[in-house]
C-alpha cells in the first residue's frame, strides 16, 4: 500500500550522516538541479539547522521531507526545503515551515529569508499562503541546464511573536 494515501504520524529529527543517502535520493527525485551529497555534508559541518520530517519508526521510518537553514545575526536563511514527491500536496511543507519559524524565533531571528525559482509557481504559492512576501529578484541565480540560468525571487517573512 502507498503510505501517502494513509494518515501519518510524523516527527522531526536532526539530519545525521546516516540519513544522507535517503535525503540525496529524495532530492534527486524532486528536482532537475538537486543539491549534491556534499552540499548536505557541508551544511552539517557548518552547523546549519537541518531537520528531517519522518513517519514511522526505525529502521522502517519514511522520509517525508527536510529543510536546511542558516542562522545569521538576526535572521535565518532557508537554504533548502523539500517534500518527498510521494508526499507532496498533503500539507507537509507548511508543517516544516512552522517548525522552522519556531526554531528561528528561539534563535532570536527577526526575519526568515529564502529564494525560489521564478518558474516554481507551486512553491511560491506555498510561501505566499504562509505569509512570505517577495522583496527582490536575484538574476541568473539558479542553474537551468545547458548553461542557462533562472532568476530567483527573494522572499521574506517577518518573525513577530504572533504571526
């Protein structure tokens, strides 16, 4: 049976090297230009906030998604957020964003920042529904294949005590 069709009890846990193969598999299945394993390894080595959203219990836990974020002085920058393709459209992205907001507030952050491909209307809609606003554009930010580049929309969310 496809677990995506049944209610799941999910939990967060820290991304550890033991999960890297599964994360890279999900990343590669979700994106045309995925992060490589060294991007995740470097993020862990840098001490970035890296959380998994899983369902079930080890060793049969299912990876629903993950996020990686970098803390700044009074802000947090979301570097990667991904829902596994089998679980997309089920509301897991807002769950992960809420967890990130809670963590960021706990770190004293006033802002949450991210970039999203201009062509990724689905992700942009998720961010806008969550309360992010477009504040700029980074020209030619993302690789788009065959030496082409795609612009990124810069979005931010003010982290007030009661959003």
